[in-house]
C-alpha cells in the first residue's frame, strides 16, 4: 500500500507541473504568440521550479538526488530550475536503530551486538539511501559501518518510473537530443550507490591509484564485515574540508588545501581515468601532514566512475583552448566530447559557442573570484530568442558519461571557490596535469571496470550527509 501511495503522490506532484505547462501552451495557441503570453513563460518556469523543489523535499530519496543532478544541468534547464534545485541538500532524518539492526542481521547473518564489541545506535551521518554508525570490532579496531536502508530497491523502482514519464513530458518543452540518457545514467548511479560491494572495489582501486602519494588517504575496507548492503571501513579522523576555522587551527593554508584537492582531481580524471563523482564537502576531511602540509582523507567513493577517452581528449582541448584563448580549439574540444547532435543546426551551435567564449576570453583569468553574481549570469546568458533556443537545444547532444564528469566538476570547483576564492582552478590544475602526463607514462590498460559508486556518508569527527 505504501508503494502505491508514494506512486500517487509523486505522480500528482509532477502532474501539477505538467498541467501548468499545458495551460501555457493553450494560451499561446489561443492568442497566437502574443507578447504577454511569451513574457509569461518566465513566471511559469519560476513557479514550476519551486513546485519541483518542494516536491523533491517532500518525497526525498531518489527525488532529492534527481534534483541535485538536475541543478547542475544549467545548459539544459531554464535558469529558475537551477536556482531552486541547487538548494537541495541530501540530508534527511535517520532511520530508527531497529531498522538498521534488522538490515545488518539480514545481510550479515548476525545482529550488530554479536558482530561488534560496541555499536553506536546513534548514526554519525544519514542520507537518502543509508546511514553510517561508529563501531568497534571484536579485535578492538575503530570502524565506520554504512548500512543500506530497507526497501530501497522498491522505492527506486517506483521513483524512476515516475521520473521516466516526467522526462518524456519535459521533452515537449525542452527538446534536447538524447535527454533519456540522463535517466539512464541516474538509474546507473543509483544501482551502483545501492551496491556496497561495488563501493568497496572503488575504494580499493582509488587507494591503489594514490598509493605513491602519502597525502591522499582512503579508508580500509573490512571485507569480513561487509556485504552488498553493509560496508565496514576503518574510521577516518580529520576536519571537514569546508570548516575554514578548523583548518586555521591546524595551521593549514586554505589555498594549499584547495590546490591539493584540485590537483588530485585532475590526476584522477586525466591520468587514472577513474575519479570521485560526488566530491561534496562531506566527503573530504583534512589532516595536518608530517611536514605541515594538508593531507586529504577521501570518503564516499560509491559513485566513483571511469571517464571515457573522448571526454578526456575533448576536455584537454577545451582547457588548452581556454588557456590559449583559442575559440577554434574550444569548439574542436566540444565536438570531440560529443556535444554536437546529428542533424542539428551546427551553424547556430558554433555561433553560440563562439559568442559565449568571446565573453569568456575577455575575462581576467588571474582573478575570476571578483566576478559578482550579476556578471556571472550575464556571462551564462546565451542571448537567444526562444525559437533559436529551441533550435539550439535540438543541436546539443548529451554525451555518454558526461553526467558524472559534469556533476563532479561543478561540485568540486564550487567547493574550491568556497575554500580559496582567488584560486584559479584551470591555471592550478591544467599545467599540473600536463606536467604529470609528461613525466608519467600512461598505464597500458585500465583494470576491469567496477560498477561506479554511491554517495557515502562521512565517517569522522564532523560528518555531513551526502
């Protein structure tokens, strides 16, 4: 019964938004594109963006994650949606301990009281799919135990069904090529995030990639106390990376912390081709290293993903074009990445990209931090009429695999700006990765692709739900 009720509630929330757009289309047809009807579109988008935000908050679970993902797809959504949805935080009240006890018993065959010498009933972090508890093993080790909520599979199945038909409706209004790819990758992400065996593999793979760097640390997985629904890891101490006061108390320079974060991300993407796809503040802790340098503690690798070769090559061209102020190289990079849709208006896409990058290339790369929000919005505005915008949307393809890269870049660069506002992430990261690639031969072949991972709840001194 609860599943049916959830389906009805979700359908009703999206149905109201659909009805609003259908009414707007009716007005447009009745008054033959009158100026006041066209102006009304902005108000319609704003109201429906608020409705979607409130619906995601009320339904939680998959809808919170969907809202977070949509909030970074600024290219494909009217601006009111990105503005509203970026408020979403994947933090929810924890489940009762009795649910967690039942889940552990069902998955590992014994209750937590028998598996651990001590198991805290109060979680250190809670999110939409699971929560983390601190525990002590029978041999005295301090660990973090991540537990998947019961009935998650059923909730995901229902929610994705509703989201699927909502996306079909949305294509009537924003005809983006292969928008269904968004749903496919959302489904893929959720499947990986609800398989903690996959997360264990991702942690071990990422740790191996950074084994030569003593200033990037990962938890150690306890395989004997882990399963598909339970993940037991060494408990990692540190301060939350966004806690600037705590960083100051440790005597750590914020620019140095942000630089280490950005450079480790560039290495993961362009060299290892395997990166953290959910780099929000709750997933990074910082320790003071032996020489007083920042030491990163990396958590929540359930959504770690491989990056496709065409995306790597295209991004390198885009970055090189941006550094060299070469819009032709930028366009080549965008095409290499797969953003140009078959049969689209290539001329319009090229003119728009050139116009956009003309604005970018006139910026002072040395001090992007002084840009105010009005200037940023002006920069992002493609300055197109509605008909041109629809044609542009039909000319844009959503490349396979870009979902994870875009999500990670937006979250990570936002975190970097919060930490060190004057740090230029392109100037810090691009020269570093080019030097690294020149000094380190590429691996002959990547290891078998693990299923990417979920959003892990943080496990240390300060924990923020994903």
